[in-house]
């Protein structure tokens, strides 16, 4: 009889996305990891994806960006929104449409993963900026996908919803609860997914170890770890500098998270 661990790993290994989508996802990761990447490079990555292109044009025509002149093409929309903002929005759209949507999660389960990931992403970006670390956009991108293992757990059965609720009470760490129930945690499942989909090495390493304490070895991974601890309400375990910076930025992180959430899912 197949146990939960074997079944979850089998689902991770069998998960697939269309080759064109996979290539675009890897290219988005590459562009966001390159501080010298241009808007033109990003345009050439997404121009053939009609759904993402249409959403970016829609965002450019939203009250937040538009000042009266309708925007009808992707290039103009990207200029209107701005290079870095466009990168972050595209990363969110790729995550939602290409990684999350195929699993057809319940709305509340999808929201739980999406909203936490978005909070971690904005916390990581804020922490990178305030500490003078480079690669704030890469930290954002890594953070968006850091919990992909939870998608398979939510899709596996209804037990995970109750387990996640129990973890939110703070009585046991979520990874301990997952191991007790399934014999595996979301970090390991996510790592298998990231390897199958050819994520960059730093992305995969962050997915596998994001609940570890910062180690001082790879700045972008340490940033994601600190941001995740903050988003989970565990910032008191962080070094004083990171804890203080994130607490000072808490309101701005919450505001920016909600703004991007509304832009991506629709006003």
C-alpha cells in the first residue's frame, strides 16, 4: 500500500506544465535575477502569452496607473507600469496562472498560499532594500514560489486544511505537523517540484530550506528565510537587525501586499 509520503512525491514527480509555459517561467526567473535586465527583454519573454499580456494591459488602464489615455498594447502598458513593477506583476501572474491554477484548489486554500507568498515577497524585497543587499527582485521572485510544496498538500486531501489551521495557532511548527501526518514536509515536496521544472539553484535551495534560520552564506536565501519567519509571526527568533527593520516596515509591507494583490486578481 502506498503511503502518503510516496503518493505526494509521486504527484510532485508527475506534475507537469506545458513546455512553452515552462520556458517562459524559467525566463522570467532569469530576468528577475538579473539587475541589468531591460524592459525589452521582459517584453520578449511574455508577449506571446495572451492571458498575461491582457492582464498587464488591464492593469495599465486601472485607476492606479492610467491618467486618461487608454493603453491598448503590451509595450506601452509595460512602460506605463514601470520596469520593476511589471517584473513583480508578471511573476505573480506566472505563479497564479501556471503553477497554482492547474491544481484547482478550493478558493480559500489558494488564497492561503497566495497571500502568504505575496507577504513574504514584499517583506523580502523590503529587507533587501533596507539592508543594502542586491537582488531585491530575485528575493521577491524566490519568495513568491517558496511554498509551492503546500499546493500539492492542499490538493492531496482535506486533512491539510485542518493541519494548516493548527499550525497557525503556534503550538507546533508546520513542518513538524506535516512530518507527523504525511511523513514529509512542504519544503521537500516543493524542492522536488522545483527540480522537475528546472528552477534556478538558489530558488530550489530556498524552497528546500526556507524554514531554516539565516546562515550568512547566500544573502538572497537568508532574506527569504527572514521574510518567511516575519510573515509567520516568528520575527522574534530573527537577529535583532532583521527583526527591527521588518517591524519598522510592517505597515508598508502590508499596504504594498494588498495593493499588488488587488492589481493581480482584479479590482
